């Protein structure tokens, strides 16, 4: 065996070993749940906004339940002893003008605000209340019902994500 061949074999062995045992691991610590937390309860979210979109509250309620079930190890319960008790309500739902061209409005904005009430029954120091808001701009020629029909899922999904992130993110 030549010296060159020996070096090549050593190099190949080193490469095989390196790629077999060395790993690169990265991730975001975006969901932080203490080990002792096992259950959650999402109470029905009321709609206390002056203007009421009748689909918004039930959509957010169900989407949040499904997101927690699909993203965490927590088990849903309807019992009062749930470790995480999540409630709240739609507090604002309104449109405003954001773009004016000449003497008329060219762009409107739909804003939805949710008031979150989070209770951690295992550690009351983690209890909090917070508002999360999502806004979407739309052409002023569209009616509110047209926007709700075309963008309703996006609005409820983004509000759900904001609520989930307020509860579980370590940012």
C-alpha cells in the first residue's frame, strides 16, 4: 500500500466518521411549556365588539383548540382544574379609512382586537391579560361583507396565531 493510498483511506474514514456521528441541530424555542403542565381548556370566546361578525368568535375558539392540540403535548379538557385556562373576547371589530385619493377613500382597514385572559392554575404568577390585534387593508369599493367572506379565514387564523404566540412563545 502506498503512502498516498494510505492518506486517502484515512481521509475517507475520517469523512465517513464525521458525517455518521456529527449532526447539526438548530431550532427555535418558540413553545415553552413546563413539564408539570398537562391540560388546557379553551372557554368559548364571546364577541363584545360593537359590530359583531357572528363567525369570528366560534372560528377563533375552534382554531385555537386545534392549534394547541396539533402543536403541543397538552391534552384538552373541559374541567375547571385545567392547568392552562384560556378565555377572552373579541373587544373591537371596526373599519376605518386608510387611503384617500382626491376627495374619496381608496383603501379601508378592518381591525379586529381580541382580549386574552390566561390563567395558569399551577403558577398564578404566570396569569396575564393582553390584547392582540390584527388588521387587514382592503379596497374601499368592497363591502364589509365581501371582505369578511374573502378574508375571514385569514383574519381568524392570524388572530389565533397571535393568541397562541402570546400564551406559548418565549420571545
